């Protein structure tokens, strides 16, 4: 038997399709060469002699996936929630991000962010840095050491930002990005670059054209924001009058799915045309419900996205969101969907715990490949959850225990973590 084979045992829970949970009490989960070999009720004879790490009745689930988080904003999360998006960016976010020009400042703040991310249930994440290359590489260095699998973006923005946080020109922004990408290819195994135009209002046409050239040259994915806020959408109409809708402002430059794997965060106000284009191009939606509430954006029509067959995952969106926990994002997704159903559109039924669990695992994990499930051949990302302190007089199924965990979890409940078959802690 391959020496890289190992086995964990516990109450197993994962998804293969949205809305359905597969559970197995006291099951065996086999890892071979960093991949899931299988889930078993009784261990096949061929695995005799392989050590089994037995977690008793603790739950074993796939690692969680955060499709949208801003690392430099972690330091002021939970504050300044009194403004809408654009005012919030100008008054609080941009001044904070400008401080990352100081490498010592960046290292201190990013160390806290990475340590907290590592301790949680997230195993994969797509992360915004700032426009500062040295600071972004500090973030990537720390993530590489953490054992997590991440995509990190050096932010691009050459207009409609304060002078202290606006790149000199489209050419300078693109050249800095090229040099950064070249350096990343030499330095990292687990931490990958992702193109990151902040959003259409902060990027000139010339910059978008240059970023497409970079994307084609290096085959990079892309992350950005889309249809988050009504004022933002009106601003895009003014800046890009030739675009049919907000997403078309990206697609005109080939930066909206198709040959450029793309995550668009929020999509709160995506219309019929935009939804259709996202579906055609395979764009991933990062649903960030807490952020959408905190900065007064609205409630995304996630049920509609699922009915249309769009790729949807979860995002913490710190610091619009207050915590890194994707469990908390799942909880907020359920609650927000109930409010939308009751107050906005009663044709879109609320989301279930099984559905949001899928979004936070396999749904978002698909952006990384075969990630987020315990199906054979998937990368072995797993976390072990101890929900014993949530005990009650009655017996709960694994599915019920998982749902309760969304609401009651704390960091101390996460007892072990594996990423691509490598143990981060246990």
C-alpha cells in the first residue's frame, strides 16, 4: 500500500449535488496521494494495516471554500458599518489599504489574517490584496507557509480613487502585474496569482485591455465585483455607456468568463441579460450575504442563480463581512433568502442548510477543480468538527447536527484540518 495512504473515521457528511447531503455514521474516509480514495461503512480488506485516526462521533466534512475576501480589510472588520458601499470605500477602506505601502505594517496585519484563516474551517480561498506588489507578496509568503491553498490578487486600479491609492497609469499597473506574476511562478507551490481589477469604476479601458493581454499570456483566472450596489451600477452606466449591462463592461475585454475563469462577487442586482451572460460564460458568483447587509446593498437572488444553473459559492467578504467563517456566511445566506422571499419576491423560496453547505464546499470548490466533496478523485480537503458542547436531550441526525453547527459553532470546535492530503493541525 502506498505510504501516503491514511484513513480518518467519524460521522461523515458531504454533498455531491446541491441540496442533498450524504451522511455516514462512524464511516471511514480514505486518502491516497492527496486525493479521496473513497468513503466506506466498513473498511475493505485491501486497507488492512493502514493506521486509522478515529475521531469518534465528531463530524468530518469537506474543507470550506471562501470565494471572496479582502485581506487588508481584516484589521477594521466590525467597524464603520454606517455607510453604503461607495462612501464606505472612500472614507474607510481606501485610507486603510494605503497603509500597506509600508511593508512592516503589511506583515503585521497579514500575519494576523493568515493565522486566523488557518485556524478556521476554510481550506481554500480567493483573496484580494492591495495594489502594492511587495505587500501582496508578503501576504502570499505567509499563505504559502500556512499550508492553505489560495489564489491571491494584486489589485489593479488607475482611476476614481484617491491619489494615494491610484496607480500612475494603465501601463504601469499592467507592467507591475506582469513582474508580480513572473515572481509568483518561481516562488509558490500552493499560492497562485489571480488577476484582480478592483471593479469597473476603478479601471480604465486601457487597463482592462492590458489585463486581458496579461491573462492570455499567463492563462490566469480573474476576480472582481459585479452589480453590488445601485449607485455603483448607475456609475458604471455613466462610465461605460456602450456596455449593455455591468457585466458587459468586463466582457467587452474578454474578462468575464469563457476563456478566463472568473469570479464575480455579489451580483445583487444582476438582471436577465447579465444572468444569461454569466451562465453562457461559466462565471462563478461569490455570494456574500453579510456584507450585502452591512453596507446596505441588498439581497442577492441566489435561488434564481441556482435555478438557472449558475456556479455559486460563498464569500466572507471581510470587512464588509465581519468574520472569516464560511459557516457564518451560510447562516446569513439562509436568513437573507428568507427575507427576500417574504419581502421582495415570494416566487424564490428560501435556501436550505443543505443548499448553502453545498455552496460553501463543492459549489465554490469547483473554481479550484475537483475540490469540496468526498467523491473519489477529489482533493482531500477535510475538517473535523466537535459539536459535543451543542448536545441536547434528544438525538440528532448528522444533517441536523450540521445545521445546528452553522448557528452555534466557535473556532474551538474545529479539531483537525487537512488540505490536499496534508495535515495542518490535529
